[in-house]
C-alpha cells in the first residue's frame, strides 16, 4: 500500500470538508479526476485518517493551538492546517506508525502541496506535539 497517496487523499478530503462543512466520499474525489481510482487499501487508510481526524478534531486543534503558541489557527494556511490535523491524529492515535514516519510523510506532502517554509513550520509543531505526547505516555505508564 502507498500510504503517502492515502495521506494526500485524506488531505484533499479534509480540505474540502473545511470549506463545505460536508464529508466527501471517494467518488467525489474520483469525479474530479477519473484517473484517481484508488486501491482499496489506500481508500481504507485514507478513510481511517479522515474519520479519526474529524472524530477528534477539537482535541487535535487544541494540541495544534498549544504548540503554535503565537499563531492563530485561522491565520495558518488551510493546506498546512489540514496536514497537521491528520498528522496529529496519527501521532496521538496510531501507535502502529512511528512518529518519525508520520512527521516525514507530512513534510513531503507539505513540500508538494504548500511550500518549503510551510514544511519547516509544520516540522516544528509536529515535533513539539510528538515530544509532548511521548512525555505524557511515559508519565502514564505503570511503575515497575
């Protein structure tokens, strides 16, 4: 499975959701480009990212706000904001994906769909969120 394609598809769906307030399905994305008939595993992973991100959107946005300190969410580019959203979902809820993989994939997608400056900004925020998440999970581990 090509998880980067799934993440790119998730970005497109989250971006569309942010502007319309409605969840699109894969048919809507494929209608825009009929050559984008994605494989079942790509659709499944993408759907997991979108569903999980939207389910935990308030918590995810709060984590991004805390990490951003002097940035307001509405001042961030929509593409960047949505890349960070699905990445934060992965960092917090997908223990099967190493944080470094999530961050690196997000940076590559940012370079493709946004800018290298955005990639630096996203890297800093995701790294901070990942570190804080690891600290919290270590603190929550039972003592031996």
